[in-house]
């Protein structure tokens, strides 16, 4: 959304052509889109991390396959790889967060047990 508004309001025409004609902007869009999609699926549907990975990877592959058969779109492996990278980054961050949360809870419980043992 930031890119859209900045392109419409702030950027000079020469920079707009340079940035938005670049094929990399499409790949970045796939990466960000699938990162956000993974966040939404993970938050709303509450699938396991592995199920989310397989489901959204399959969806990404199907979307690229569908684009292959459309006349006005191009299927590209780089877009599929960007989809997988966006999914993987979110899942990696989520996994690291969950591990940190478990580690922190175990540490808090251990401290409480030790303090109760000292009191009793």
C-alpha cells in the first residue's frame, strides 16, 4: 500500500517508470503477499506450521500454473520461489517465537519453584 500511495503522490515520473517496470517488484510483491497470507492463515485457521507450509506452497504452485494458462499473465519460477520464501520466513519467525516463549515460560516456572522451595 505504501508503494501504491508513494507512486501516485510522491514519486517523480522517471522514478515511477524505473521502479514499477522492474520485474523485481513483482517478485517482492509475491514475497510480501505470501508472508502476509501465511500470517493470516496461521492466525485465523490455526493450522500447524507444517500443514500451513504444505497448503500455501501448493496454493502458490497452483496460482503459478493458472497464470501459465492465462494469456495476460506469465508463470515464473522466481515468483513461486518468492512465495515459498515468504511462507518460510513467516514460519521460521513464528517457530522461533514459539520456542522463545516456551523457554521463557520454563524459566519463569523454574524460578517460582526455587523461590517456593526457599520459602518452605
